[in-house]
C-alpha cells in the first residue's frame, strides 16, 4: 500500500484558485483513493478541509496550529524539517506539495511531487509583492530537483520549460475541473435576490477573482465606461477579495462618473459566486496571464456567455466556448461586451458553446490523472490499482 502525504497547509481560508483546486481534489479522493494510504497536513483553523479529509477512508489527518504555521518562518520549518522527519519516520512514499514550495531534502527516501500553478513569478515579477515573489522564485528555481511535477495546463508547462529547458523531472498535465451539476443548477432564489438587494444590481456584467493588477480589472472598467451609455440599465460587478496594489483601481473607480454603476462586492463564497454567475448577463475575465483560468471554466459551466483573454492558458480552457480578446486593448474588450449585450441570440449561442466546452474538464479526470502520476513516480512501472 503506497503512503502519500499531501500538504494542505499553504491554503488560505478564503478560497481562490489553488484553494478551490485543493478542496475539490480532496472531495474526489473520498471515493477515488483506491489502495493508497493518505496523510494530510491541515491547518487547525480550516474546518472545511478538516471535515473533507476526515471523510476519506484509511486516512490520517494531522492538524497543525494555524497560529504558528501560517507564519512564514514556521512554514519553512515545517516544509524543510518537520515534513521530511515525519515522512522518514512513517515510511511515506511520496509528499505532494500543492503550491510551489516543497521539501528540498528527502535523503532519497521519499518522492517529492509538486503542483505548478503558474509561472507568473518569473514572467511578471512586477505583479507580485516583493517578499512573496522572492520566496516563490526560490522554490521554483529548485523544481528541477523534485521527483515529479504536475502542471495545471499545457501553457504553464511550456512557460516552465522556457526558464528551465534542461529539466528532466517526470511531469504530467492535470487540467482543473468544475462541478457541472452544481454550476448548471438554478441558483438559490433567496440568495440571489438577497445579493441583488444588497448590491443594488439587476442587469449586470460579472467579474470574479482577486483584485490585483494581473487580472486587468482596470482595463475591464475602462471598457465598460466606453459602452455604458448604450446600455444604461447594466452595471459592472467586480467580485473578489482585495489582493495587492489595488489602490490605483479603487481610486479610478471612485473618480469615475459611472462609480454608481461599478460595484465592488469584496470576497464572496462559493454559494454566492454560483448565484451571481447564474444571474449575470455576461461573465468577463480578461486577465493578462493565468496558469489555468478556473473562473473562465466556471463561467462557461454556469451557462453564462463568457469573454476572456487570448493569452497564456485561457485559449486552452476556453476553446470556442468563450469570446477571446486582447486584454491589452480595452477597445477590443468593449467591442466584445457591446456586441453580446446588444444581441441576445449571440449571447445564448455563446453560452451554449461554453457549456459544451466546459464538459471537457472534470475534477474526476484531474484526480485520476494525479493518482496515476503518484504511482508512476513512486514505482515507475506501476499500473494504477
């Protein structure tokens, strides 16, 4: 029986990309783990992941004191000393780190598998907080020393090899997924109506994601301003937590003559996101760069006409199921929004194509591919149980 330790301690409580990936991976492991003995490291303040991991058969859950291990110094201590010591003591076959950083030493006794979510720390270093940038650049530089790499898109794998062309680490692509039944289902009417009243919205264009420069929200706002007069009943809803370097955007919105039609909701949970997606006229996600672009997939799976970027991984996710534009040209974003708002039939046709495209991406496929990769790395000739 293979023993795999999965480190979930890097995940913030407010779920965004990697957190959503982790939660859905754990949920699928409840029925797909097979004959593997799984060990999970979880922060003790993360009630959702504690409950989800404990639902897996033959599992060992190790809660850690969040008051300590959410601090960077203790994170390094955990990854570089405590995890290797535990893995050696328990005969762990592989340690899976879900977010770049990983144990640099294994003494040849256990395999180190790392999920690579994007390469923005190298491609766009100026779009990250300096301390965070230096921390993750350090570990990304050491990824060629790992024993297995999981990339969430072909685009991210290509970007990695652009910087590390000599890497010979075994690797696999694990496209992320959606929960199609949940996203396609009608929203909770009370919840959606409550959100409409709370934010004073009826007809609206939606963005969901962290508020940070890489997401190109300022370009989206400028595009909206240029077409707003032709669609006076429509608002722009920007839903997501504040990330970093957001002052320019907030000041711009505050000074905009359309500030009453630009709504910033703050962080929203999964139920609220589902409701807002189902109530939207359009979903827009015109980021400059993504490792995958999970919101694009979620927008399509919710049956909402979606506009996204023609850069990095987003064409890979969108296919012909979303309208792709150059994010560096707000005029092109505006044309796409204007055209779809003015043509309900085109909007419905795009939504239908998006729904079909989203069916190619499932959490079950991602999970089965990940588990097969564990076996391949631990025992190169292994066949999945």
